[in-house]
C-alpha cells in the first residue's frame, strides 16, 4: 500500500501510519491495531 501519492503528499494510510509512529507505537501489530490497517495486503499480483 502506497504511503505517498503522486503529488508527493501522504495518503490517508500514510498519515495514519505516521500518527501511530508519533504516538509511540512501534511493533507491526500495535501499528495495525492503532491504524486499523492490515499487516499484509494481497493485491492479487503475480510476481
């Protein structure tokens, strides 16, 4: 999931991630819980 939009500004998910980090959350589980963002995202791409 992209955290920076094409115009160089943080996306909604990027902003939520930065706020969680500023609040002192450090582990991936804490950040996922705080931001309500998934730990992993499957975009259905074949690599």
